[in-house]
C-alpha cells in the first residue's frame, strides 16, 4: 500500500518537515532502503546512516536535522516505526471458507468469515470466530474455542476445551492444553494427579514457535491480555501470567506460579513451583527462582538463586577476581611456609 509522508504524519500524529507528497510503500533499514521505504533513527549516532540512505522519509526524534529528507518528528521513533509498518503493510488474509480436505465435526461452529486451510481438523463442539484463519494441519479439539480475528499458523494443536479469545496469534508447533506434569509418589510408583482443568488465553496474546501451555490440574492456566511469549517456552499447569508481560525464549515456569502484569522475563530463566513475580519486575537471563519465592514489584533480579541485580553484579565482580586471589593466597602460603621452616630449623639447632 502506497501512502504519502503527509498521510503518515497525520496517522502517527507526527510533526512533518519536508515533502508531504513523498511516497512511502514499505519499511527497511537505512542500508537496505529504497526511495519509497520508511526508515527510523532513535539515536544521534545513527543520523549519518539515515542521511546516506536512499529513503526519502525518516522517523526521528524532535530536533533531528537531515537535509533533503522528509522528517517525521515523534517522541519514540521505534514505536512509531512499528505502527507505521502495520499500517503500510497489513497482513494478507485468505478468502473465507473451508478447504475441501479439512475435517469439521457436524456440531462445530465455524463463522462464515473464518478460513480453514488444508487438512485442518475441528472436533465436536469447537468454535471458530469471525475473521479467524486456521492454517494447514492444525487441530482444534472438542469444545475448544478460537475467538475472532485469531491466526493459528500450521500445525498448532489445541487440546479439548482450550479457550482462545480474540486476536490471538499462535505460531507453528505450539501445543495448548496438554496435561501438566503432576504425579504423586506412593506404593512404590508414580500416580498421575488429575489434569482436568483448562487453559484460557486472553485477547491480543502472541505465542511463539514450539511453546507449550499446559492445562490446569484442577483449575485453569491463564495468560493475560497483550502478553507476548517467545519460542520454546514452557508454561506449566495452573500458572497465571498477567497482562502485557514478556516471556523470552526457553523460559520454564513450574506449576501454580503467578507472574504479574508488565513483567519481563529474559531467556532461559527458570521458576520453581508456586513462585510469585509481582508487577513490572524484571527477571534476567538464566535466573533461577526457587520454589515458593516472591520477586517484589519493580525489582530487577539476576543469577541463581535469583537476587537483586546490584548484589548480583557485586558478587560476580568478586568471583571474577578469584584466580588473582588464589595466586595471592598461594604466594602467601609459600612465604609463610618458608618462615615456619626457618623457625623449625632454629629450634632444632
């Protein structure tokens, strides 16, 4: 879709300097941009990159000056760039309808504007809302619900009764609603604890490739509105994740943990069962939260076991000095040993 710089300025509420009629049809990095691509800079050190680019239109912070370009001044260029990209390059959608190879149960409810791809399976009592797109080889179990405007990429599995609200995007290989890992040991063996709860995924959630969200054991597992989950994340039974939280790749959350709103959890962080992370906390990469522990609101933690970031940095600095410290200790031991040996010789004489 081709727009003008003036139209984009009006859409973003940006202040425009330069040619309002400059055409914009795409987005790119400064090095790859064509004349009709939009680029952005959010730091003065990138000004030269933008100035040398072929792009005619640039998003930048107020006060930025680049001769010969149409400049759209905004407080947060990166955010404005993301909004502009969604406006300029809307996602393509297939025509509504059900592919001839799809298998749809008679009792399933499929909106007329939904699109079901090849070899999709929709079981008894399942629902697919208007404008949703379910791509090839997806499975929607009995009683499961896919809300309006959702997209399931190829080979997504929704177990029975999994509930997706509106505008949820689920990438390939995701499994929602599998049994949680719950067992009771007795009489010399592991007995499976009931896994009969459900999964509720709220509006505007996005879930990355090969992530698993388990059903609750007795209650429900819940993911709050606007939360974004990366690839290869494990969300165990009865976990509750709040709104607009970020879970980065390879995070593992054990059962019955509670993650608050606007939390950021970096890659490979691990959570023991029944942990609590309060609102707006940040959990660093590879941090380990011990079972039952609480991370307070707004706190930044790192390390295993997780501790306040300032303390982690101090301890890490000391650990990095261990080789030097070991050398000093060996030198002191050698010196002390020599003096002890001299004293022993004197006593013998």
